[in-house]
C-alpha cells in the first residue's frame, strides 16, 4: 500500500497547496522567521552544552568574581 511514502509528485502537490493556502508573499517571511528561530535554538543549545562541559573554566569566558569577606570581623 505505502510502497514509497513521498514521491516527487506528492511533494509538488504539497508545495502547490501550501502556496495556495499561505500565498507567495507570506512564505519568504515565514521561512526567514523559521531560520532565525532555528539559529537561536542552535546557539542556546551550544551554550548549554558548553556550560555543562566546563562549569567554571569555559574557554573565552571568565569565572564570576567571588564575594570577599569583610575585613575587621563583623563590621559593627
């Protein structure tokens, strides 16, 4: 029954239906927005992976400054 799921003519019909539904003006805008979203997702996942790999010694980043204890005891 489903020997070849998507043949080239299936994709052609799908493309025509999408153009008819959304219009040729909206498609480039939608593709651009999708590309920007994927770029942001990729950079965020890379940043998360870098943070997990080396929490305090990531290359190109400096460790946050540790607060120092006040001198002279309690300060009263």
